[in-house]
């Protein structure tokens, strides 16, 4: 069992690292659109970031999720697959029995809950680093100790120490409630479409889906999951970005209320296009990296379902 856990950890790191590198530039654009001010549409945001910060601006905050993605990715995939196997063992007496839809839903929800415990702080640091150079309107600024235009954090380590010093351990989980409301249904719409599509795309008689099937099923699942998660992702991003320069929101309901009153319903679909477009290559790279590396580490051609 120890060997299996190590293989899942390494495979999760490879898949997660691939997805971060592929998706981080668009993730930065998504965060700026959702939590920032004055960017307008997606294209204008890309041009503004490039003009003001060059290509480097798109990769701000990437080092922390890249370094920590090993744990996050392996735990998410590991919890899902182990929960699924546990349910199959309890219900059918065989851990390799094909799961029913209800089994996949439960396994996905468990993975979503567990992932927030690790992913919450990672997401928070990433968003704080992405947001610290964005444009703030004067009407929204009430700064006492920081000058406009100067980064609040020198890097991931300084960001973590600053949050712990100023907000305590609870500060590391700012926006965790919104993340939970995003990820529990989000993972259901991530793992279930992937499992179903893999089974549908794979020709009859094949033991496991081909790399192209994994890529396609993973990409579609990612686009569906991220597209539908956008409204709560907007709330989560705003809550987590809150605190870089000022504290504006009291909680989830207050964030939803303030966002709606100042920007209307359209604010909750802000970044939807970026999310869906980003979700495809990110998830495709994640599933493909995970499945192929796990296969290679095990040295077999067994079924590739997570």
C-alpha cells in the first residue's frame, strides 16, 4: 500500500504541475477580472497586464501553487479514487467493481471537502500575489501603512508570514466557505463527466482509454466544472483578494450583496469565458499527466480511471 501511495503522490505532482504551467496565465487574467477593477473584458485585461507587467505578470503567484501542487493534487485524486474503491468494496464486495453514479457523487463530494483544507491556503497566497499590483480606484482605498503602487508582499513566504501575523491562522482560510460551496459540486462536475466520457469514448474491447481519450475527456470535464463554478469562484476570489490593501467584505453573503448592488448580476459570470477556456487545457494536462505517469510508475497497462 505504501508503494501505491508514493506512486499516486508522484503522479499527482506531475499532473498538477502540468496543469499549473498550462493554466496559470489565464488564471491570472481570471483573478484580475473577478477581483480587480478597471479591466473591462478579457482581451483588455490581457493587454493591460502585458503592457504594465510584461509576460512575467501572467505568471505572478505561480511558484507557490507549483511547489505545493504535489500534495494538493495527489490528495484530491487519491481521496477520490480511494473513496470510490472503499464504497465499491462495501457495496459490492469488490473494490474494482464499476461504480454507480451515486458512488461517484459521494467520492467527488468527499474529495471536494478534503481539497479545501489544503487548497484554501494555496489559493489564498496565489490570489494575494496575483492581486497586489492590480489597479485600485481611489474611492476604494483607505490605506494607512502602504503606498499605492508598492507590492504588499515580497513573495510567497513573506505573504504567508504577513497573513499569519496580521490575520492569524484563520486568515489563511479566508474564503474557505465559498471555496467549499464551489468545490463540492465542482468536483462532482469534474470527476463524473471524466469517468462517463472516458467510458463513452473508449472503443468496446479496449482495457483502458487511450491518451487522446484521456485528454479529451479531461478537457471537457474541466470546461464543464470550471464554467459552472464561476459564480461562486467570483465570490471566493473577492473574499481571498480582500485584505491585500483593505478589508471590504464581512463574509459570503456580504460579498454577494455588495457585488450585486455595485455591479449587478453580470458580475457573477465575470471570468466565465476564461474559466471554461482555461479549464480545458488545464484539466486535460492534469488527467493526462496523472494517468500516464501513474501507468509508467506502476509499469503496467491497467485501466486508467483515477
